[in-house]
């Protein structure tokens, strides 16, 4: 392979693995960071899985500012737009929506001006989920989350608004650039650095015994390495142009994840709680713990998405969820970040 690819949000958990995947396939990679001092930390992290970090460079650019994007995209053939604000505890809706939506448009405008061939954007599976969480079922990429739904969680609203804005932008883009979007589920798997734990903090908390038990919450687990792989496949496959791709994985209840950790880690999994928390106890706790409120609509619901399109058009085959969970846990232990 050859060519130059820009990866946004280079310090992030998913972005780091996207950088590593691209380097492994022979690409030159430029990653954006908000602070130039962070670049070498990213390089060291990626060097743990790649011997081609001499083909990695950095550009300073921020989703909330125009400065730097023209330079960041200079000479790039493709973009993996991975950067997006995470749903931090109690995050304000506008604090997430503005950088997610406006930042995406900022990247797309600069990419179109630079003559980029394709942008692959990281969205989320919950942008393709039914508004109501009262019924089970399997959904696909044809479904869009309703932005007008009352009490829509801030993170879900920001991701949906950003992806919708991206597709609306492409309607007026008269150049050769094409767009594909990736909609992952719960992202686990090994971490490259203790600096960017991302979505794996839940595994860290389980390992530390920081939870009294497991709520009846289910997750569609995808390995971060497979997520990076599907991004690159969508970047290169002609059939991916103009397509959304769900990249979820096997459905596991939190109790299943806890059991995998206890059974697979031996002594290292001794603190993992296996007690199932009653729904009522979780609801009462949510009255006092703001971080629990956004997951309440998912309590007891078996939300599932079809990955048939990614498997058929991109020939994508993800790892079993158990592998993602255990490899994630072992890397947290190796990096000495359990409970952090």
C-alpha cells in the first residue's frame, strides 16, 4: 500500500490503533494533536505494536478552531476522522454537540479543499438505534436515531447530529471526495498507553472491584483492533463510498463480562464482582449519581445491530468478544492502570 492518511484525534484510544493499522499496511500517517507536546507520547505508544513510526508525523489542529487544518491535510489522500468528544460524566449537551458537529464540518471542508479522495468518519451504533428502548430487536444502518426525541442522552445526540451534518455536507460537495461512516459498539481490546483508556474504564473498574455488582446493562463488544481494521477497509473499498457501516460485536450482559474476567484471569480477576444488581437498586443510585442517568434507558434492554453490510461489502470478520475483553484486561494490568 502507499499514500498519506490523516488521522484526527491522534491521542485517542481508537485513533492510536488506526494509526498502527495504517502503518502496518504501508501508509504514511499524519495524526492531529491539540498540543504538539503530545505527539511523541503517541509515537512511543504506537511503537509498542509498530516498527514503522518513522512514517508517522503530527499536526496541531483542534476541532473547535479553523487554524491548522489546511496544513494538516496538505498532501493527504485519505482521512480517518476519529476525533470526537466523549460522553463524560454529566456532560453538557452543547459541550459535546458543538465540537462533534462543527468539528466534523470543519474537517470535511478542509478535506474537500485539499482534494482528499475519501473521508471515513467514526460515528456510533447508537446513531442507528430506535428512539424507544422498550422493545428488543435487531436494527441496521437504514435506521436513524430521532434527534427530536425528548431526553435523548447528550452523547447520543452529539454523535447523531455530527453524522447527519456530514451526510448533509456531502450532498453539496461537488468534488471527487467520498464519505463512509463507521458505527461501533462498545470498544474494548488492548490499550496502547495508560494515557488514553477511553471506553475501557469499565473493565478497569471491574478489575479493581470498584463496583458493588453488575447492572443489567448489555453491550455489543467490538475489539479496537477490528475497529481500526474496518476503518481502513472502508477507506479503500470502492463499494464503501456513500455507506454507513455498523461495527458492533457480540452482545454481552455486564454479568457475562464479569464472568469472562473471573474465569479467564485467575488470581488477577479475583476482585471482579459477579453479584447482579437489582434494577431497582440501579434506578435509586441514578438519582444521586449523574453518570448513571444516561445508561438508564438501556437497563434490561438487549439492543442489537446487524453487521451484515460490513461483512459482505468489506469482508470484515471481528474477533470474539471474549478475546476483546480478556486482552483489554491483560493490557490494563500490564500498564498498571487497574482502577484508574
